[in-house]
């Protein structure tokens, strides 16, 4: 069986994620557990129970997260008895079949690089006169954020090889961090845009966000008054997103 974990992408995003998975040709029993999991694990246990009732003896858990370097991933791993301590609070650990395989987050998977490159290309007019900024949500912790930026630099390579852009940058907002951290990140982002415009370049902004309504409003407010083009699409809107889920499942089943 397959269990898709997601903290929730809003009503439209959750529908898109369900549709992309359900449209897959896979005949493996699949279910979802939507929720932040800071204070409860009940929804995850219910999803596991559903798969076991369907006859699943081996379950692949796919965490739909842009990066493994965040607190929610660590809380999920605690819930599955993969980490000894909770990231937030003690909640009941889940019980499932003897074999549960916990897959990787999206990180810098080639599918992510391809999707982000496609989204930049959709709004690109003259690559040599354009600078692209890949913006991520970003975790609260500074060390996690540095690790995520390193992963995003790997994603940037796909854009640099896809088209001859004047430059490709990466940035995170750390949208759940204290105000002073968020404001500092926006100041850096605004400086990227200003410097690009001063160099005579247009600015393209794309993201490695899963949905299209996660931090987009914060992004627009933070860049108010600046000129740029923005592709609001999230990763799950792309037809290739399902390839990542299928490779995560098949890779773990074969690897077992």
C-alpha cells in the first residue's frame, strides 16, 4: 500500500494532489493523511488502518514536502518511530504492518528541477536578459534553512542548463519564522530584484512550493512596488509531479 503524507495545501491544492495520484495507473491501494501532525497522529493511524483493511502487508510512506530539512518531517519520523524524540509534542506513535518504508522528501529530485525549469520557461521572453529567482517557503531553523538553500542550488543547476539566463538565484522566506527573520529575507529578495533591474535585466520568480496558495500572498506583499514576472504554479499542478510519487513507490518496493 501507499500512504501519502501532506500537511495540507489548501482546498484546491489538496484536490489537485488527490487527482494527480488517483489518475495514476498504479493498482496499489493508496490513501492520504492530511494534517500538520504537531499535536495528533490519529489521522495517520486511520490511514494506515484503511490500507491494512485493504490487505496491505507492506506500506510505502511518501512525505509530500519540498525538503527533508524541516520540523514537520522530524515529527512525522517520530510518529513512525524513526526518531526517538518529538519535534513538537509527544503524540501516540502509529502501528502498522511489519514493513513500513519511509520515502524521501522532494528535495532536489530531478523531477523538481524539470518542473521548476518548465515554469520559468513558461514566462521567459529573452533568457539572456532575464534573472530567475527560485523562492522557497523555508524552515524556521537557521541550520535547516541553510541546508534547504543548498538543495535549491542543485535545483538551480537545471535552470542554468535549460536556458542561458543572465543569472539564477535561490531564496527562502522562512514564512513561519519570527518577524525579524522574515523581514531580513524579504530585504535580501528585494535586493536581488533591484540589482537585476539595475543591471537592465527582467526578473522571473518561480518556486519549489507544492501548491499555488501557500506563501504567494506574502511574496506579493513583500515585493510590492517592484517589477517582476511570477509563475504562481505549484509543483503538483505539473503533469510530471506524479512521476516523483511513482518513482518513490517503485524505487522503495524494488529496493526492498
